């Protein structure tokens, strides 16, 4: 089944910078600023940071480049890209797993994005409602979740160029500058040093199989890999674009923001004596107000920060919905409008138990039997780590072993004049290193879980 659509009809990024910003917009979001700090906090701080950086360089970057190439090759979506290369095979199920994962991530992500929106107003007016009271109130968190899903729908309905690029271009640099200011305040708080030690001095004896899987999952989550998102975004690239430099730029900026988020949170966390809460999903929302309260004009600065964070989250949810939409429009020939609204309705229903699982709103959902996790925690662990790792594993196997290497190399070298010398390194990573490492980590985790 082919799409029959020309590149012009599907849309293309208006410029190379436009693509990099849009892909960086997908990558940079709550994953960096909300998820990274508390996951690092849960898994030993510096040891996690160390593993995370290794995963980005050796697994994330090659898989990012592979996904971009798969998408650009025939300008197809997450499912269609596999189908174009191996028609009629079961490989398209990898893309399909990505579509399902996209919906599931979008659901719990919107709950947290909704908190971010709520915190804009709360910070601006100096409302003193605690995070716990905020997140446990269904009349606050459910409408905010719905609002955020609605916002994403409105943008995605507009199509790639109007919607996605315009946002990313202006606002990402402002977020970056604001973070620099807040970091300066955080690291100069009295007692901040203990936070820096926690974040930067690794205790490698603390590393377990679960830590490695968490770091690997965080790398994929943060770079938007393992679910066809970069395949979809790559499908809007032209043959003139250099996939390798684009991938490197996106990975670099994404990692920079995550590392900065650690410098923002941990010093202030330890300075406030709140380190016991370092693995709490509410970490960001508990620590930041402490920083805002210690700077002049804190309310305004704080509200601006949450506004920009909400926008960063939006450029990520746009990409999550775009994966599903591109599939339904290209492969199932749905109208774009129908695709986005139906997906949004399903996602909202799926988001409800996540929203209700926080801070004791519905205790049964806050602590699921046997697994000792909240519903949101379960969704986050399953779709934010496990299925992304499985997707990335299968994508690297497909790229390294199934796609004819003469064609994949030709695709990568288009737009990249200096591809030849790095080809063997990339081949080795995608054929052997990535699949084997991810497989070992997954098997090790599975073994420890059922043991
Ligand atoms: N990378 C995004 C973040 O870090 O917030 C989340 C995400 C977006 C994950 C798109 C996966 C994806 F396909």
C-alpha cells in the first residue's frame, strides 16, 4: 500500500534550521525538565547521569540517525517506512508499536503538562496551594489535562509547517536563557554544594540492572526515539539535508537541557533540605517555587518559566500526535481532522486514570496492587522505557540487518559529503552494539523481575 502523495502534498520543513528546531522541540520537553531530574534522583544522581550520557552517545545518536534515514528514504510515516522497505512483512508492526506507544505517552504526559499550565497562573498570582493539594484536586487536574490535549489538537490540525516550526523557532532560545538565570540562583543557595556532589560525584557501586534500563529508557524518551517519531519527522526532510549533522545538533541540545535541569533542581533541593523527595514525580513542582521565592520578581519569572515549559511540552506532544496522525492519514487515508480528534478522545480517556493516580486522589490508582506503582508511574515505566527500548532494538536490527546496506548507506550519504569515513563506525554501532546492548539490558531486567 503506498500513499500516492507527493512530497509537496505531505509538506516539508521550510528550512534546515526549521527542521532542527522542530526536532529539538520534539526532543526537548517534560522529559528533560520534569522526568530527567526525578529519575536521576531515584537512581543515584551522578551514577545515573554518567550512564545516561553514555546511552545518548552510543545508542541514542546512532538510532536517531537511523530513524531519520528510514523516514526520509521514501518520505513515509512510522509504519509506512518499514512497509516501503520490506513490503508485506511483519516489520510494520514495529511502527505500529510506536503508534500505540505514542498515544500512551501522550496520555500521561498531558497530565503533567496540564500541571505546568496550572502553575503558570498559580505562580503569577502567588497562590500558596501546595503541589499535593493541587495535584489531588480532580477539578483542577482533569480540566487542565483536557485543555492541554485540546491545545495539541489545534496545532496539529494545521499541518507541519504552520504548526510545528513556528512555535519552536522563537521560544526554545528564551527557555534556555531563563534556565541559565535560574541555575545561577539555585547553585548560589546556601547548602547547594551537597546537591552538586549528589549530581556530579558518581558512586558506581549503586548501579543495578534497573538503573541501566532507566538510563537507557530516559535517553530514548528524551530524544523521542524508539516509537517512530524521528522517522515521521525525517519523512519531512529533503534529500539535500545532512541527516548526521541534524541528528547531532538535536542530540546535543536535548542533552544540554537535561543536564542543565539537573543543575537547576539538585542544588536547590539539597539547599532546602528536601533531598528525601528526590524521586518524587512532583519534584519539579515542589522545588521550583522555592527558587522563585528567592529572586526579585519571582512570580513573574516563575510564571514565564512555566509558560515556556508548557510550550516546550506542547512541541513534544505535537510530535507524539503527529506520529499517530501521519500513520492514519498516510496509511488509513483518514482525513487529518478526523485522525486528530479521534486520537485525542482516546488519549483523554486513557489520561484519566493517570490524572487520578496522583497525590492520593484515588488511592487505589495511586498504589496499584503487586507492583507498588501509581497508574501514571506504570504508564511511564512501560511506555516511557520498555516499549521505547523494544522499538529502538527492533529499529536498529531492521536498519543494520534487514535494510540493504548499499541503500541505507546511499541514503545516509545524501546531503552528507563526509559520510564515508564514519560509515564503518555507524554500521558497527547499528548492527552490533545497539541491538546487543539493548537486548542484554532488557533480558537482564526481565530475569530480575520474574526471579
Ligand atoms: N522527547 C520528549 C521529551 O523529552 O519531553 C517526549 C517524547 C516526544 C517522547 C515524542 C517520544 C516521542 F516520540
